[in-house]
C-alpha cells in the first residue's frame, strides 16, 4: 500500500518534501497491468487460473497418451489455442488503451492551488 504524497514547492515544507521525494520519486499514474517483456508469462499465468482453460489443458495432456487418445493431438490443442489467443489479443488491446490514456494524463498540464 503506497500512498502518493504531493507537496507544493513553496519553501515552507522543504524538509518534508525532501524526505518524501526519496521514497516517491515520480508523480505519474500507471494503470497498465503488463510490460512488453512480461506480457506473455503474466497473461498465461492469469489465463490458467480460469477453470475452463485448465479443463482444455487437461484434455490436451490426456490426448498425448496413446491409450487415452480420443482426437488427434493437434485437434485437441486447437480449442485451447484459439481461446488463449483471443484472450491475449483482448488483454493486449485493453492494456495498450490504458497505456495511451495514462500517457495523456501524465503529460497533461495541471494546476496546484496553495492557500
């Protein structure tokens, strides 16, 4: 639980500002869930927390054993891959929109009112 503390630079609270600026170096908003290099592992981790995806993954694993094979291995993987790709594309688009919105908010001009 991190709190953002914003101190106006008016000279009266210089000591408090200097102490707080060590812990809170930036004042930017970030609502995105992923970074470009963590998207795939984090998204797969989230996808396999859903019971339906685990069920399809279980069917794929079962079809790799010849004694229990019902469909061809590739055909059994198809529903899982389609669902995972669709969810990944949706999450990527949503996260990119959040990134663009955060960028516009972070670079917008603000006013600070002081008593």
